[in-house]
């Protein structure tokens, strides 16, 4: 099978996933205009459209949302990662140790923390941070960055994230979707969601 035909097959598979009832892929509706706490933490967001919280948990203080299914668009909240902890749950601390957030981690180092996490956790050898700039998140000084990577399905995904370190903990929100169509279709909704995030 040639590479173009393989990519076409993967695209069809993703389209089929998108056509599945969302209740089969998601756990709970997050309604437009209704403020909700993320992972039972002080971090709250008020979505401007309906989202679905995905079932399952990739780590402590994490929560994932989607509109069309995780393969097509995926928002991940990191709601207060503690020093000494990885961003996501380690599968094997001995064989596949993940980098840890620490008290010495600087804001400008957060993109690298996500990159090294993905290279191990998602087996993504092609992860590349494309932009890094200062910004605001949760009303505090933050880093905004974009990235792209190829996941195990061989599709190139684009990502955008905002991160802040508050009271010694890492708060971050990231959005990922296939580069073709899905990223541009939902990125504005992600930015509204990130803008709505508050922390007491």
C-alpha cells in the first residue's frame, strides 16, 4: 500500500469515528454558558458552545474535552500539576520514565516539558515547538506556544497551549487536532474556552 493511499485510509477511519454517536466516545456534556470546575479543582471554565468531557483519566489533575471525538479535536486541562509529578500518568517508571514538573521549572521551559512528555508517552519522535511567546492565562503571566507532531495514526497534528505557574503548581490548557481542516475549524472555540478560564 502506498503512503498516499494509507493516509486516505486513515482519513476515512477518522471520518467514520466522527460519525459515531458522541455518547459512545464521551462521558459528560459540558453545556454552553454553564461554568464548570475542571477535575474538581478551583480552575473553572465557561464554554461558549457545548463540549463533551472524555471518559477516562490520563493523569492526576487532568481532564480532556472534545467536540467531534478525541481523534479529531482534543482539549486537555492540566489543573494544578504539583512539583515532582509528570504531566500524565506514567505507564512504567522504570522503562518509560516521564519528565517531571519541578519548583525549578521556568515558564519558558514548559513547552519543552510537554515535548519530552509526548516523545515518551505518545512515542512521537517528530514533535516540534513552532512558536513561543509571553501572554496571559488565568489572569497571570503565562507562556503561549504552538506545536506540531505526528501521532501513531501517522497524521500530522497541530497544537496550541497556554500555561501559567501559580502558587508553585502548573496550570495549562492545550488543544490538538489534525492539521488538515479540523485544527482551523475548532481553534477559535478553544481560544474562547481558554479565555474563560478563571482561578480564585
